[in-house]
């Protein structure tokens, strides 16, 4: 199977417009969702660009982790970033204001680099990829869409990366691939490994 030698990427918004079944085959695969930072910002005004970037900095891309410490204490760990220092906030405002063409090319390129190199939001495996992705997008038989929404992440603003797995390999191998990718990349919205 030649498709096993290739890694695919598709924008979820485009995928929903075209239809999952028209772009993704129902084959065995491992997949991951990443956030499309470029599509998450409204570039129509300087203020919206600034607010969008500040929101991205403040936003968490990991689900809160809850646990217990001894018998009496609940603990919650949440990963988030500190705000930009005042001096850098002013520099960002100046950069946006001085964008002569209002195309925000430098900012879009920066957000593109972040989108390509970020830690994934979610990693999964599927025996029938098109069906599984459809479940995630519709919220049927998957709560991923709802869990992302709690953190103001629209699944429609994500990118799907996937790799078809050779059909001759057994299901345990597909599970192994998912496990390895999850352990190395440590996605923010996976509840269990493997």
C-alpha cells in the first residue's frame, strides 16, 4: 500500500466543507489534531489582530489535570503562559500599527511556524479513519469537541495530520504506534495512553 509511505495534513474547516468521506479514506491510521493559529485570528482590524494574539498567549492548550494529594487535598494542575511584559506588549502594538499593507505577513508567518511545530492537542488511532474523524467533528461517540470548547478551541480551527498504517499489521501494532507518538509528543487532551 503506497499510502502508508506518506503523511497527510488537512485543515478541518476545509475538510468540513468538502466532506470527510470525500477527502479521507476509511483505512487504518494514526492521527493527531493541532490548533491552526493563523485561522484563529480575525485580521480585519489592528485591534482584532492585537486582541487575537494576546488571547492566544493567555489561552491554555492542555486540559487541567486533577488528582489527590493524600486523603484531604484535591490538586489541579493547569498549564498556561504568563502575559507579555508591558514593553513587549507595546512593541507588538507598534508592529501591528506599522504594518503598511495591513496584510500582517510577519504575524501570519510566525503563527504558521507555531502551527507547524506545536505540541498536538490530541492523538488517536483508528481502524476506519474517515468514520473516526467524523465522530470527533460531530461530537457523536467522542467528547473531544466538547473538551476543546471548554478551552475556547473550536475543532473547526484545527489541523488534522494522519498517516495510514499498513492493513497487514494487526490492531495491536496500530495501538503501539499511537502509544509511541503520545508518549513522545505528550498531547494536551489525551486522557489515557494507549
